[in-house]
């Protein structure tokens, strides 16, 4: 059982390395296609939209973590 699991992991690793080299060799061709650019732009826009929902402008850290840090600093100073 251990040998089969190690063999499967080894095969997956070889495939992943192969895919990395294939995509790395064609990276410029892939990234210059208008279709890929639109996908990347949609992902970037989605990330920024989600970040603005959960982290209002002016906050340094997400989800009110910075408010807790400021509160703790004020408590220690006073």
C-alpha cells in the first residue's frame, strides 16, 4: 500500500513538473491572448471588489483587525 501511494505521488509530481515547463515555455503566448487577459482582469476585479466589501477604505488590515490593534495601543498608552 505504501509503495502504491508513493508511486502515485511520484507520478503526480512528474506531471506537475511537466505542466510547469510546458506553461512556462508558452507563458508569453498564453498571457498575450485577449481571452486570457480578460480572464485575468475579471479575477483582479473580483479580488478588489471582495477586498472593498470586507475592508472599507481607510482600514489598514481586514475585518476590523486594525481597530482591535488601535484599541489595544490606546489601552496600553493610557
